[in-house]
């Protein structure tokens, strides 16, 4: 079971975080289909990635602190709807060397992220919030990040 710890926004930066992630196979039975509009709208993932802003370092640091994984070496993090990996890049650069499962339903978005070669500690997988290929009790935290207007 994934409990929402906090949902907060600052500097047009919206994050939903949770701690102590618990998923079981029973939780992952909902069939998800990416809407056609989203499928087509994100087809040029490389262009999306080029023009989408990154996350401010202070915002990332505050999130990791609130999530309880700051300074926790090798913490396991699930990132839901990772897109082309703007937040994944911040996790990959962190000195904690987080083990990350980056979940994304859009194939071209995943491919763009994979081309970044962020390291062996970053695993990019197909899936969505209801269908994530992670084992029971895997994960120290769960993140869904989005830059807002």
C-alpha cells in the first residue's frame, strides 16, 4: 500500500511523495491504456525533453528530505510517470546513489530516457501507477513529479 505523505507546491513545482512503499500483485490488476491524445501528443519525446524545464536543485533537495531518503545511500525509489526523465536525472546525479525504478507508459518517452544512459542504478520500465513491475515491499519512497504553471 502506498500512502501519500505530502502533496506540496512551491516555485511552480508540484510533487507527490510517499514513504515505505508496499505493493502486492493484487494491487496491480487495473488495466491501463494511454489515451490516444497523450500517445500522439508526446510522440516527439526528444523535442519535449529539449524544451521541458528541469527541476530546481533546492526543490529536489527539499523533496528528498521530506521523503526521508536524503543522505540515505542506495535508497530505493519508484518514480511514477517519469516521462523523459527530468526528475530521474536529478535522482541519478544525487550522491546517495539511489536505486530507481522509473515507470512510464509512453514508449517514446521511455526510449528518450534510456538514451540518457543514467547508470545501472536507474531501471526504466513500462507501466503506470496501477501496473508497476516492482516486488512486494520494494521501495523506500515513491515520487510523481511535475512542473506546473
